[in-house]
């Protein structure tokens, strides 16, 4: 665990204690006297992310915010690839919502461009410092705060786990989209240390996915590693299906990928960012300035293994890998 993660973990422990968020705590009244309005700008079509936003709304309810009574959610999600986020963010600003919860770089950028007045909760951002949203994790300043997942920091661990699962893998295809460049750099560094040849496959559109897998097979890739980006999350069903079709053992950054048929995943729970995001919203509604709230990172990282996929690929899961798993899918 590096210094940045240690800092985030320590800050999270002090900022988000159980006693700070008692379900019985009285919900503050909005300045308008009407229900609080939470603008939500997902980083892609809503359907693949519904379970995450359900977790956000559930946590808001646990904190005392009852939809239709003292809170109202305004979703503005793109319906398809290429929909303008600037327009969606501008709609939320015109509605004069009390806070905007934005997911992923493209949505956070649009929200930040649309307003410097309305608080913005990043839920999550990959790396808000590298992405240029804030200059400090400890004191972000301005109108932004929220959750950072820092996927590049666990990329090396994922490659190591993949090698432990498939010891004979000498060539690993790395599937990434443009915003995952820091993960590519981390994967290349880890590959050199592990003696693995990494094949870079940059994919930014759904139409390019089949060609990327064909390139991996043509180059005799032994396994597949997938970067944790908005694009790969939205296309997780298609990616895991293609990996299985081409018999490529694969590892991902979120449990939902293993649930959808990927061989294994290592990273935070898919819904933890959203529950944390709800707690940031509550803090802001209680008077905290977003720029004063340290950015937090999920603290639980879990290995999930899909045994059904392992059997389909003819892989016997090594005991040394199996004992590390927090969850196995039969």
C-alpha cells in the first residue's frame, strides 16, 4: 500500500465514522424549504449502472433521505455513445440542484465546466489529481470532492494474480481505453518485473472490440487483462463473452466483471463508491464545504473468482489463489 492510499485510508477512517451517520440523525432542511435536489450525471447509459445507483439511493435512505419526501433525484444520463455530456450537465445547473453527483472523467469534466457554484461529488473519479480535477486529495478546494479509485495502484497486483492463476502465461493482452493510460503504464512496469510480454490493445468503441480480440489471438496471447475504465465497465458483458469465446483467461478491476463471466477480478466492491458518495452528499447538506472534504478511496479490495468460467476454460484454480479469494462464483 503506497503513501497516497495510506493517507486516503486514514482520512476516510476519521471522516466517515459510523457515529457520524446515524440513521436516526435529523435530516437538515434545504435552504429552499423544499426537498433536497440531487443531480446525477452517470458516466454512461444508466442501465448497466443501475445496481450501483440503487446502492447510492439505498444509502441515502439509510441516512434519512426519503425520496419524494425530503429528497428528489434528477438523473441525466446519456442514452447512447456520443451523447453530449455538456448538455446534460447544463440541464442540471438550470434545475438549480443542490449537488451534482458525477461518475467518471467525462461526466466530472462536464459538470465542472458547467458550474463552479454547485457542489460536485465525484463518484468515483479514477485519479482526480492526475485528471486535473483537484490539486490535492487532502484538501481538494473549489466545489469538488468525492471518491477516487486509483486503479493504476492495483494494476500490478492484478497482473500478479493472473500469472498465479495461469502460470504458463508469457504473453498477456492488455485491453484499455484512452483514459486508462496510467493503468497501461503500471501494467507495463509490472510486466517487466514479472517477465511477461504485454500486448497493448487500445479500444474506445464497441465496434473495435472484435478486432482487438482477433489481434490478441493472432499474436498468441495467453491471457487477458482489462483496464478499469468507464468504457470497459459499460461493455463488460461483451468483453467477458468475447474472452470466453476466444478462451482467454481474464482479470478485471471490479467484481461485476467476474459476475458477468470473467475469470477473476481484483479491486473494490462495485457499490462501495456509491455508498461513500451518498455520505459526501449528506456531509455537504449538513454544511460542509466540498473543497474542505478530503477525497476518499474505497478501503476493501477483494479477489473474486468465477469457478464456472474456470471449468469452461479447463483451468484448475491453484490452491494458493483460491485461498486469497473473498468470493467464489460457482
